[in-house]
C-alpha cells in the first residue's frame, strides 16, 4: 500500500468495505491527483508489474489509435466505411451512405449487434453483412462498431495496433508493448482483448487529462484528447452524460470502462485519475461505490487512527494459501479421458477447462471443445496437472506446502500466468487456480478413484450468473433482436447442471 497526505483513508476504507458487502473482489486501486500518486494498492497475488485483462477499457486505447491515424492523414472522421472495406459483400441498403468512421467511433452505425453472437471470425465481414436496425435507432453499444474502428486503422496503417501504437503511445509513456488478443485473421480486437498494468492505464488517462502531454512532451494529439473525451452522443435522460469517441462521458468527466469492474476515470473537478481492477458480476454495485464514495476521499481529511485501520484492513485482504496436511492417494502415471456424458453436459454453456476460460479469454478465439484428457504427478510438495485442450498440451504446478507455484501456459493463442496451490478438505484434494493476468479464479475439487477421477468446478466471478444477469436485464440484448426466450431457456438449463462433476476414466 502506498498513501500520501491529502486523502481521506476513512473514505478509502469505506469504499473497500462497500465492495466487501457486495462480494466484489478488488485487485488494484490507484488514486493520482495532479500527477502525484496519493494511493496505490494491489491485493495478493495481483501486483503492480502484472498486466491485467481489462475487457472494454480496450476501446479507449483503440480510440487513441484512431486519433493518431486521423492526425496522420490515414483516415478522416467523415471517411465512409464502404470506402475502407470495399472488398466485403454487404447488405443492401441506402443507409450505407451515412456509415462513417465517426459513426462507428460513437456507436451509431445503426447496424444490428448482439453480445450473444459468435464473434470468433471476421468481425468486419459480419458487420458489413449485418442488417440495419429498424427500431431504437441511434446509439447502441457494440463490439462490432469498436472493432471496425480498429480494423480500419490497421488496414490503413498496414500493421496491427500493437505495432502502430508502440512508437506513438506505449514507448513514450514507458509502457511495455502489451499482449492484445487477435481474431481469426490476425487483427487486434477492437472491442476487448488488450492487457495493460493499472499504472499504464493511469498514465494514459493522465495524458488525456493534460491535453496529450507527458513530462512536457506532446504524445497524443491535443485536439484528439479534447474531442474524444467530449460529449458526442447524449443519453436520453437529459443529463450531461453519454459517449465520446469510445470514451464514456459523465458531467465533464471521462472514463474507460470494462465489464466485471474494470474502470479508469478522470475527475476534472479534482484533477484526479482513479483507476481500479476488480472481479464482480454486477458492475452497478462497483460503479456506485467508485462514484459515490471515492471522490469524497479527495475532499475530507482524517486522523491517524483511520490510516492505521486501513493499513490493517488491507493487510488482511488477498488470498491466504494453506498447506496440504495429507495428500490423498493420487493415481499417477495414468491418463484419464473425458466421458461422453460429461462432454455433452459441459458444452451446454461454455467448454470446460482447468482454468476459467469463460472469464479469462474474450470471444476473439472462442473455444469449441472441452479439455479431453488429464493426468497427474506429484513430487517436492508440488501437484503437477497435465491436460489436453483445443490441441494444446498444458501443465500447471500446484504448491502443496502452502506456497503457490507459478506456471505459464498457452491455450488457443491465449497466454496465461497461472498461480496455484492445492490443499485437502473433507478427504478430497482441492486446488485454487488463478490466471493472474486475468481477473478470474477457478476452484477445483478432485475426487480420485483407481480408474476414474471426477472434477468439480466453481469460478469467481460466476460466468453463469453473469450470463443470466445480462440475459435478464440487458436492453442491448433485447434491442438487438436476439432470441431472448431461447437464451433464457439455455441459461436455466445450465444453472441446473453446472455443478455436476466432470468425469474422466481410463480407457
């Protein structure tokens, strides 16, 4: 924890306790005022030097690439999308005339989009073929619109977004070139998929707040920092909030937001950047705490007793690994294969893995099959788990002595840094598996037999709860023309079957 004067630790503590009340797992928080870090904290095992998945915060990084491209004359706000992507077949409509680079930057293409669609393939091709909406015209938050922005910049620049942004943004700000997920044709995804450190995002936000300057040097074009964070699309409620160019706008402040509680905000009244990584299903509970409690920390002082209380509280947070007091008999040197019944059950929602892939990977390269075989070994206080999935052979190490082990693996092109340990409970072996460059945790219970092993999974956040919440509540899904009854029917089935163990047997 890093704190400085001029910040109410009482309010910061209140913020954390409000997250606890709603079962929101905080990973990191930075408060930076006038360019000075007043507070910075990471919850173990997450750390300052580990990039973190940020989902739709990616869109604001794409906006930055668009600003550079326009400034360099590669494209303009009024360039027609059909002129950029004239090689694709497209739906017949007179409305194409109004679909410009500006309209996709502001989520106003008027093209149909659903978050339930399979986005594995070529996003631009899907966008061009998608019909125009007949109702609820205007702003519609869409990963496809954001990706068209990214694809347009990449096409005109002749390189991917990491290559394009490294000399222009990342290197000048001292940011390592990030991992960025790609689709089936190698494009960096525009709606999600970039991994950055929280400090990196705070720097970028601060750079926007300072008109594109960093340490006195002009990095981002000043005119773009003003336009991108200005209100371009006003919400229907009449307040001064809405959308800029892939930035959220609220009463003169701007934000980069991502699902499951990823948030970077600039508060103009206090000249302050607040940034946080979290893991939660209900973003609304996090947003209320972030917007209603944390700003008060900038206006109030507090006594030393709260400083100490906050310090004690933060020391109590984070994962507390426990040792395995005895290791159940593990059949080593054998390979267990997924049964047909378990294969069908697991695919009802999202293919199963020993890491929570439904939460760690975006849908850029959606997995199609379950892990299909698994084997075990242990030595030197480490449980070694090997499995095959999507054609990849994967291995993770789980510490048995109360000290987690780190492993690195790659599945379907996604790179994971796995932090894991195992312990015994009620005669069974349990493992805690955290891909710490993501936001999710997988809890696994192993039930071993001579010729069979059963695996039971629980993830945090719960992906099924997230899907059901969005299927129930999301006006976006309903407006998009998705088959709502079908979606809810599938979700209800999954809720009843998701706790069934996956069974593997020796052939």
